[in-house]
């Protein structure tokens, strides 16, 4: 699962974009250490060419009747994405990539929740695989694809985002080959650094470096 992100390191995000031939350019960058669902995400999308698009985090299919969903869908399970009505079209037509410096997950033990920050061990950030659609109101919206946790992540949670290499971003966005796309929706290798953090991050209204400070 992925329910919060850290998108605070301007040079780190620029490095991620540069690796795939993009740049923030004149876009303003607001450091956000505790990005929660419904917030705006800067996403890489394929239009006439690879481009940057601001999207709301959380997807409600434009065909959905009022009340069908209790809230926007923030994650999609990669194992069933081709069968689910909400994702059958986006997985074919509107895959996206979300650059982020890291994400948070919570380990549950009984009633206790322990917050962890997950970041790359040796990189400026992650390319998270996602899907997008256009809302009834015409707004771009995004959700994050998840897969089974790798051995490191399994100590905290049984799910994790699908993480792409920079060399796979173009394939993810542009390929029509189902086999190649499905092969990318796998747990990441040994690339994660997991750090326990304080419950300051639990409140989505809290922000700042304290969110990623070790507990």
C-alpha cells in the first residue's frame, strides 16, 4: 500500500526528471514532506510526448454513479488491475509515473501503529508506477499501483508500490506490449532503506523535516 509520500527534495526530483529527459522548468516547487490523498501530484504522462501533468491523488471512474465509492481510489492492486472495471481502460490507455523522494507505511501490532519512512538506499527518489483517468468534472486524477512486498518491505507491510527503474519509464508509458507491461509490475529489488519515524507524520496536516526524522 502507499498512503503518504515525501516530495520535498527539489534537486532530487529534478534529478529524477532529468534522467527521463524532463525538467520542472518554470514550475514552482513546494516542498511537501507529508503528501496525503486528495493532494496534487506532479505526474509524468504520455501525451503527444512525455510531459508533466498535475493530478489529484485519488481516482473515481467517470462512469461511477453517486455513492458507488466511499472515497477516491488511491491504490490499485497490480495483480487484478486488468480485471477491475475501474482500471481495465487506464492500464491500457493512461499509465503514469509519479516521481517521489519516498513514502510512508505503518506497521500494525494489535492496536498500535508504528510509522516507517521508506526511501531509496542510493538514489534521489523513486519512479512510482500509477494509473490516471479524467473525472466527471474534467480533472486529471491518479492512483498508485501496488504489488507484493519484497523481503525488506515485508517487515513493515505486505504491500508496496510498484517502483520502476529510469530505463523502464518510457516502456511503462508508451508500450502496447501487455507482457512487457506486466513484467514491470513486480516487487522492487534490494533498493530500499526503511527508517522508523515518530507519530508526528500520522497527522496529514503535519509537514516539514520532522516527518522523516528517525524515531
